[in-house]
């Protein structure tokens, strides 16, 4: 069947969400995580955040967002963004029944073309064998990702001082921390994260850093000027956890996260890869899956 690749519009976003949900649900079923509860479809709350984030990326980077379409409707989608000299892949999926038929590769090529002038690239890859094959072929180094889950041992939480709620007034500080750790600010993405998530900031004579807690209360993103400050911030986010805590997207360059996680009695798992081009794994830093 004839399949065309064309730029994604705001009207395509709900359809793209369905493609992505189908794709990731099928992946979770195909590559199960035995230590987790059964795979589930995206919740309404998560869907709303996904749609808001994708609308934001289509608005900031119309040239980085593409769909694949045939007579049946949307069958594939990709979103990507440029921030200063960094290109990031936000989301990428093809409908389960249509994978492995050559739809995904030209979609990613269109998104990569949006970043052709960028000196750096970042993506957070799933464990899908097709995805990792494509990313390596596109020149990305693959760094295994770990994550920690469990119930925080509250008696292990140290007293953490000088961490406050953040606001739009912290964006310059956050962008400069982003530049030191990953080589580029998040720029307009901070406005999106401030709108949807909770921000914690620390800024003292010994160091500065910030952490977002996402809509599910998980660590969404963390950057700091040094490890000690990063450790304090991570404890502050774990202190906020109610029920099951998750610290996702930990690379080998951030062993300090494991020290905190083990002290909090969390369990360590592995999932996916941080894909990097033209850069080393950021540290002290915990990336976000889509906004990197
Ligand atoms: C990753 C994804 C978007 C790629 O799209 P796609 O249409 O399947 O990709 P293509 O068919 O263009 O290319 C797939 C490549 O993997 C190869 N491949 C196909 N089936 C494979 C399998 N079972 N195992 C390993 N490689 C496989 C293909 O041969 C091709 O490589 P080649 O061109 O070098 O031969 C799609 O598979 C998907 O949605 N996966 C689930 C969601 C996901 O993981 N998204 C990425 C998030 S980071």
C-alpha cells in the first residue's frame, strides 16, 4: 500500500498519540519487564501530558515532526527538536502490524535532517531490536540505561536543607546548568515542564541544581553543578514519593544515583539505551525520556 511521509500538523497529534500508544503497548507486551505489573495502555492523565508535549514540539519544531500515512490513516510518527546546538528525538513509533516494512527508517531520516546543523544528538531508546539497530546505523553511541524502583525506606532519608519550589524565575539558572551538563539549554521546554510538572531548585554557595517531578510523581529530569548537590536534590525528590518510587534513565556516568537509590532501599533494573552523537553521557544528570 502506498505510504507517504509528510510534516505533522497540530491536527495530527491525537492520531499520532494513538500510533505511539499502540506501538509502545505492543513493545511492552513483546519485551516484558517481569518485575513489573502487566503492561497497560496509557492512562487518560498520561495521554493528556503526551498530547500537550507533542503539541509543544510541533509548535517549536514543525520541521522535526513527521507522520507516515496511507489509505488506512496514520501508520507512523516521529517528533524531534533542536535546542541550541543539540538535536533530540522526542518520540518515534510505527503501528505494530506495520513495523519492519521500511516505514520507520525514512521517518527518522526526515527528523534527523531537521538536526543536520547540530553538533550533538540525544535520544532515549527503547529495547526494541529494530530501534537500536536504526539508531546505531544513524551514528548514535548506545549507553545502557538503568532505573530504580521500590518503596523508599523513609528512615534513610537525610535532612535536606536549602531546596525550594522553583518557578519561571529559575529558567536562566536551569538553562546554564543544562549547558554545563548536556551542552544546550532546554529553552522553551522549561515553560512546558513548569506548566505540567513540579520543580525543585537548590542554589547555594556550594552548588546549584534543579529537579522536576513528573505527573506521576517520578523524577522527570535532574541537573546539577556537582555531585554533592545532585545527591541532595535526589533525596529531596525521593522524600516527596508516596507509594512506589521510580528513578528512570540512569547511565553508568551517574553512579551517584545508585548510591542514593541503594541507601533508599530501591531495586536496580536495566532498560533501553541513551543514544548520543557528538557528546559524552551528561553528569551529574538524569535525562528525561522525551525532552532529554
Ligand atoms: C522502532 C520503529 C519506530 C522502527 O520502525 P520500523 O518501520 O519498524 O523500521 P524499518 O522497517 O524502517 O527498519 C527496521 C530495521 O530493523 C530490521 N528488523 C526488522 N525486524 C527486525 C527484528 N525482529 N529484529 C531486529 N531487526 C529487525 C529491519 O531489517 C530494518 O533494518 P535494515 O534496514 O538495516 O535491514 C518501530 O519498530 C516501532 O514503533 N517500535 C516500537 C516502539 C519503539 O520502540 N519506538 C522507538 C522508541 S525510542
